[in-house]
C-alpha cells in the first residue's frame, strides 16, 4: 500500500524468522508472532527504512475507548501505528508490544504494525448514530508522525474524517512530518476545536542522538513549533521525560524553556521519567552502557517502582515552576489533548530530578491502561 514503486521485500513466515535472527544467533519474533492476528495482510521491508519491518493489518476498529478509571484527560484515542521507529529509549509504551509477542526493546523500534485501513474504518465509526463527537487524542501510545507516515499517509485522511464529522481532536508528536499537514490542520481548525502538541524535553543534541535516535533534532522540532504558531495554530510542548542527573539541571531547564518561549509555544507541561515494566529494563540497559556511574543512583531513586519518590517530584516541580515563570509560562498548560493535567495531577503522575538526601523509593503505582 502506497509504496510508490519502492523496492520491497515481502516476508513469508520462514523468511521473516530468518530476518529476525541477529548476528549473535538469537532469533527475534517477526512475522510468526503476527500470523494468528485477524486481519494480518503482509510484512514489508524497504531500503528506505533500513532495519524496520512493517506489518500491514486490517483493523476492525480504530477508535479506542479509554477506561473510565483512567486519569487521562481524554476519553477516546486513535493510534494508526503500533511500535515506533523513533526508538526513544525511555518510551513508556514499550511493553504494549509484548501483547503481540514482540519484545519491548528492539522489536518495539523495528517491528511496526500499520493499520492500513484506518481511514476507511474511522469514517464508518464516526458516522454511527451513537457517536457523540467526544474529543479524540492522537499520539497517546506511539507517534502518528513517525517515519512510516511518509509512506502510508494515514494522517491526512484521519484529520479530514474527524473534522468532517464535527469531532474535536488533538495531536501529540515528535515528528516534523506534521508540517506536511499544516494546511489541512488549518482547515480542520475552522471546523472543530483542535489541540497541537510537540514532544520535546531536551536540547542537548548529543544526548538526544543516543536517547531518541529516530527522532528529528531538537532544532527541527523547535522550528515546527514556530511553523504551527505562524500558521495561527496553538502549539503546546510536552517536556517529558526530564531525566534525573541528565537533563534536570537549572541550566538545562532554563535553556529549554527559553527556547520554547522563543519558538512561540503556547504552553508547556513538564515532568520526570517514569519506568514501567519493559521500559525499565530497556532504559537501564542503555544507562549501564552509556552512563554506568548513574545506574546505582537510578536504582536508589526508583527502587522497584515506576515513579520517582514524591520528594523528588516536588523538587523538580519547584524548578519547573521557576523556569515557567521566568519565561512566561506560569499561567499556561501545554494546550494539547485540549485538556491538560493541572499542576497537582502533573506532579503526581510524572516525576524527575536530582534526589534530595534520603527519600525512600516510591511504591509501584497501578499501571495505566494501554491506549490503542
């Protein structure tokens, strides 16, 4: 679908198994894991996406209802892709790939599931008499503007379907491919309320190359914020995760908020790294390789839980408040997903920073629902 005469490799189960074998001889599940999934069409590789396999599926449903018990500030989500070639080491959604019998590490980065019929199914769902036009959030689990979107081009149809049905929506992304759809988003904003958010939590280019190797650079994302604002669209920034001892210094936060203000961001929500199962193991392995001196500190900070202790979160929240006030964000949220977490909810859910002496590790928090 939409590969425009690119050289393709279509994998059957035997060749997919071979493709999933690493140089060490350890086999990673590729197509075999997806064969039992209803609606599976084919697995595709292209020279344009080295190391990434796309698994095309037909989805029965695209709109996902968020459980009422969730603290998320939206009720419905759409995720046209599962897995993400942005390859962010800290991505909270990694463990969702295990539901497909993929692993939460390299498979999450390189085995991307594509709902190729997302637009057609969405239009049918939005036309149902029972649809109440509740706000829909995109980018809650994996990025809708990851590199695959350049080939599959699902987002223009999704945006149009939502706007044409009178459904408000929001988008959160790290992908500068979003700029392609600015004219369409401007048109949609005349039809329904929309929220735009860019995810950007650090300016350090070198650190970013290791932490989020598949993403556009911080400079490119700052430029995207400015382009959205120049187009008359609101654009908040999700500055998460802030990383203890890596990006939580006064200088790092001040530089980040100054750059966001200069770019014209309409608001910022900032918070610390949290380490759920799947993400924790992958991130700690990365930390041991690139910053071994911090491994013990992170283990003490997070203990056996997903979140940093309250003392740390409060410490970071104070630094964030100071930086916000200095750069004019003290009365603004991130203005994405239309409703943003207030300061109390934000502090409670998203922690980071340099640990004050002696706090005990926070207990594990009940996992939030998977949003796809």
